[in-house]
C-alpha cells in the first residue's frame, strides 16, 4: 500500500514538530506558562480526537487513511505532552543542553 505525501502533509508534520520544539523552549524559560499551554492543548486534543474518529468512517476511503494517520499523530502528540508534564524542569533543561551539544549548536 503506497500512500502519497503532499505538501499539506509535510507542512502539517513540520508544524507539529515546530509546536513541540516551541513548547520545550518555552518550558525551559517559563515552566508555568508552558504547563498551562500543554494542559490546554491536551484538553483540545481530548475533544478533537474522538470527533475525528467518528467523522473518519463517513469519509471516502482515500481520505480515511489520511485522517487515520492524522489521528495517530494527534494521539502521539498527546502522549508527548503528557510526558512533558511529568518531566521536572531541571531534567528537561539538562536533556536539551545535551542535545544542543550533540547537534553542535
């Protein structure tokens, strides 16, 4: 089964990665603000994911696969956000610093 990837899909993936990176950066600078943003984002995801799961079944078959992929991505984002909420800020900063050293930035 070959699935075509369009510019929209690439843009969506880039947006998801950028949003997670922005949240991690803000988390390092202001944990309370970041925690509020992540909690609100999770609240929205908990509302949107079930709606997409219901709508997926009435879409044409070619769109169902894209929506299923989107749903899986949103579920993964929800899990990442939950993990970020559980990590102490000091450990998150240490992991980010180690990553920056490895990348060379």
